[in-house]
């Protein structure tokens, strides 16, 4: 298939391009002129320079493509001005999906987030992972990133109802190679490796190998039901932060932090940090949005993607080991 990919320089996007090419597909990737292309090293693809807000460029470049993967997103937990984030995530999504529909792409895969899935409820101290049937309300979107992605998912669902061949994928917390920037989850691993993580919060994520997430995008194009959402996660990946750090300790031989920070302490520190950032313009080390998200166990059930798509289930331990190895080989870890 001839594939058009946005966000190809990002963590998921770069791994998706590698997987598509490895499977014999032809890739045309939209990259901004200043994109960091290190994650695309060694893979053969056609580069298109531009922006997802340029509708004329999208109409021209998506023409003739069979599949469109819209992975690009503005992911920031703190900004002085959030307007560009909403423009990229909401308006940009509409531009890409409509252009792909006009180009008569057979399948249009939109990369959303598990932030648009309802959170598990705490019933007598027990959390039951939620699935695609649980739709989060906009009122539950506790920060601008999640709200912008929620609005973008509504755009995708609306266009799917109008007949566009759209399938939505909702990745959980991917880890693994090619985390160039790195992502917040990758930064957590990197802070652990560089001994900059003295304590942890009582939170939880669904950890999944980024390669499985990339493969899940392709499987969605091959087998996904139009208008449906698919959580790209791991059935055994619902770990607490403490549990994840214990596994990192076993993989690396480095001691995991033993101190758990009370939520109210982290929240107060985040308020102070953001006040300082408002003056300096520099992003805070611990943004308020990140601390607020950490209040919840973000645990999800990917059974639908496993059963309908055949989503691979690489053990999360292997995903963490691959991330550690990649960071070390590529010079991110202090000697």
C-alpha cells in the first residue's frame, strides 16, 4: 500500500514508518522543516516538508495514497499559550482527515489517546480497567492536552459517522526504542537511569511496547472496523509506578527510589513551579497537568484490539529493557 504518515518524527510515528517499510509498504511522510529526524535513520521513505494546517499541501500530497495515518499531535503539559496546541490537534486533525477522505483513501487511521477513554473507578480499593465502551466526557479533561485530543477525537468520530473510512486507535503508555525527544514516559526511564528520580507518585499506567503500538496501527488499517476505537495496550501492562520502577531495578541493577511523595505535596510543588514558569517562560520540571493525571490509575483493557486485530503482546518488561538499551546506546545516559 502507498501510505501517508503525519507525525513521522515522533516516537510512535517513527516506529510506524519503520514497521510499514519493513512490511513492504511505500511511505510518504509529512515532516515540518525543523523536525528531528533521528528516529527515521536507516529507513527509506519519501519526505514531504510542510504542516498539517496547510490544507492545499495535504490535498496535493495525500492524493493517490491508499492508507493515511494521522499520528501528529502537539503534546505539551505546559505552555504559555495553548492556542497553537488546539490549532494543531483539533484543526489539524480535521484538515488531515478531510483531505484523506477527499483523496479516497481506503483506510484513515487516527491516533488518539487513552486519555479519551473513561478512567477506572475505585470501588473498595479495587480498580477495574476500562475499555473502548467507556467514553470520557469533556468535563473530565483535566488539562489542555487531553481536552484538545478529546475535541480532535470528536472530530474523527463525527467524520466517521459521515462515511469517511476512519478507525481510531488509543495508545496507552508506549516505551521502547527511538524515543528521541524523549516522551514523558521515556523521560521517566531516563531520569531513573541518570539517578534523577529520588521519589515516586502513587499512580499507575498501562505499559506497552512501542513496536506493538506501531504494529497495531497497521493491523487497524488491515482489519479494523470503521468508526471503531481500539486501545493499543498490554493485557498485563497495568502496573503501579512503584511496580514499574522495581522492574527497572531488576533490569539495570540500579536501586529504585523508596520514597513515595504524597499527592498534595506534589500538587503544591507543581503550583509553585508553574508560577515560576509564568515569569521565566521555561517549562516546569513537574507540570501541574502531569501531577493531576498522576492522581489516577490509568489502567485499561486492550482485549478488543487483541481479539479483533491480533495486537501483539510483547511483555512490558521487554519494552522497558529495549528502552533502557536504546537510551544507553544513543548517549542519553550519563557515564
